[in-house]
């Protein structure tokens, strides 16, 4: 569009003396058009109703990327809390300076109409690249847990500025698409108060719902009325196959991993028994990667009035069970390994403490993202080399599965050793493949599925795999918003992050 304008401009044969001012006007107009367009990213993986067609900037070569990153200064980012307008302005500014390393999109709007912004930081911010894993951080889903929100802005700043200088950051951005949502509850943040370490003011969305109790639950029917913020996040994670995720909270100092809920929450809450997933070794490892790079978290010393956590990690239900949490939903319904990161004893500490929190969490945030490059990945194809979409996959003896994308891609984080990968898809012969996982790199596997013979097809599709998926994840009936909460859960939701 800008090039068309430019050609028209040249064809006008303006007087040379007027060129500089006209060129700058043209540049301002193009920049404005660009900024307006990037508010809603165009990409085939985003929700249909979010699509706004616009011209993508041409992807530059890697050398040009480096030149750009070297030569441009980042927008200023102070260690202060950024309200919605300031956060939005920063995200737009960083996207303006680094248009080839970042993309800004909104997954939808909060109850009060604030965008749920996501910034992608990657060598290919606008387009999914075949085989490249998508990872995410979501912060501030409890609006008064504010540290994570600010750390996400500093993480974005760090990634774009260190890209040319730091080989690990460059590896991450060249091989991963990192999606960062600084605030899942922008309405709650606006009514929370700086310096208030405890309590619930700002925790809930504008209708008074706790968003981390608002997801479909594997163990119990969640009867809480679905909220817009939750619905948009569910839509988001159903469109993009995220491999790894961190959900940042405050009010404690621990990395907590699934399950958050249990078949018998009363028993677990009384006995502090863990509710373990079949991938407990992986989750313990992921939580340990985060905690062990955060000195205070790893020491496991308790926050005031709480118990400590050995090595800074815990199973969610062992700490306290809850219904409708986001991490269980990510794991069971979408095959995404999500853990919950409680990064500050004080939920909304004074801004003067933010530099310390950034220093404490910087390594953890970076190292955790690298875990997306552990395990097995590849493609499931048919005999003609066409992708098999939605194939059920699982690691043998781990009955929580995952599925292939529409390009037939899959990723699964598993620890080093021998594993059996199982694949099933309607009208195809099931397959089992042994994979050997190394410590220092992902194992690539392509799996070809043969069609079932006609005789077998007449007998119907293969039996459903013994994989855990919610019975009816997206059709939860609406009813009394707090009807399914036990008193214990109500209590702990106010006390903990
Ligand atoms: Zn929280």
C-alpha cells in the first residue's frame, strides 16, 4: 500500500524543495496505517472473528533482522506498573520498533472492553512455521497479582534487545514462537491497589468471577458461568497448539504443577495428598527448571503465614485442590504442559521492588522457554505424504494424550530415555514407534499411517484410545457461579495466589 502511495507521490513530480516534508508526511501516514493494522494480527491460526486483512511487512533476511535490532533503540520501559493504556502504548511501541521480531494481537476483550493483548516474539512473528513449537506465558489472570504483568513487559524488552547479542536468546527466537499475554484480567488490575500484599480486591474479573476457577475441569463438572476472558483464552489455545506454558501468579513463592484438582478434593485437602499426572516426571522437571533458577524460590522458605515448599515446587492439589484451573485444562484438553508460577509473596508490591523481581525471575523465565525443545516432535502423514490432522497420540503408559495439528505436526516434552509413541486416527491403522530421547536435543520422528482395509472400515473406526479428554469440555451448563465451590476452596482462593 505504501509503495503504491510512493509511486503516486513520485508521479506527481513535486518540486524537489517540497520533497522532504512530503516524504515525512508519507512516512507518518504509512506508520499510522501499520500501527492500526497490527492491533489485530492476520494469521490463519487466529479466531475467525479476529481476522482483519492487511498487508504484512515483508519478512526481512536474517542479516537485516540483526541490522535492524542493532540499530534501533528499544522504547523506554521503566520499572513501574503500567496500567492498561500505558501497557498498550508500550506494546505498540515495541512492535513499531521491532516489526520483524514481534507481532501484537488481541485474543478478545475483557468484560469492560479491554483487549487481551498477546505479543509474539519470534523470527517469524506473523506466521506459523511448520515444525516450530509455539509456547506461551499468561500473567495477571488474578488482576491484583501484578508482578508477572510487569515481568512480561521486561521479558519482551529483553528478548528483542538481546536477540543480536545473546546466543541463547537468538536460539529461542529463531526456533520458537513465544506468545506473551501480560494481562488476562486487565479489568481486575485497574481496581487493584499497589502495595496491597493480600486479599481479593482486583483478583476477580469485572463480574466478580475468579478466572482460575472458570475452566472446564477433568474431575468434576464446573458449573461456574464461563466468562469472556476464559472463553477467549479457550478459543486461543484451541487454535494454536501450544507445547509449553507458564501461568504467572503472586501471593506465594513456588512452581506448582498439575493436577490442581483430584477425584476427591475433600480427602486431598485434609490429607495434603498429591494428585499426580501420568507425566509427573516431566512436570516435576519443568517446575524444577523454573524454581532452581530462582534462588529464593528454590530455597523453599515460606511466605508469611504459609508453609514452605521443598526445592520451591509442589503438586497443585497437594498444596490445595481447586476446580476449573487453567493448568489442568491446558494439559488434559490441549496437550500443553502448563505450570503455575507463584513469583512473589506480596501480590502487588511497591514498584520499587520490581527490579529485584526481574533479577530473581529472568533466568527462570528464559530457561523455562528452552524446555519446549526437549522430547519428541515430528509429523504424522498418510502414505501419500499428506498430513493427518487430529490424530490421537500418546506416550505408552501415559494416558493423557495429545493430537496432531492440521499440518500433521506434533510435539511432546518427555525426559531422556526410551519411550513408545502410539498413534491412532480414524480409518488408519494404529502405529507404535519406539523413540529414544536425548538430553540435549529433540528427537524428530515422522510417522506414516496406512489406511485401514475396506473390510476393517466396514467394521467401524478403531476403538477410542484410552486417553483422558474431558467428556464435554465446551458445553458446561451455566448455573450458580459459586455452587460448586467447597468452603475450603473459597477460603484458599482468597488466601493464596
Ligand atoms: Zn493467582
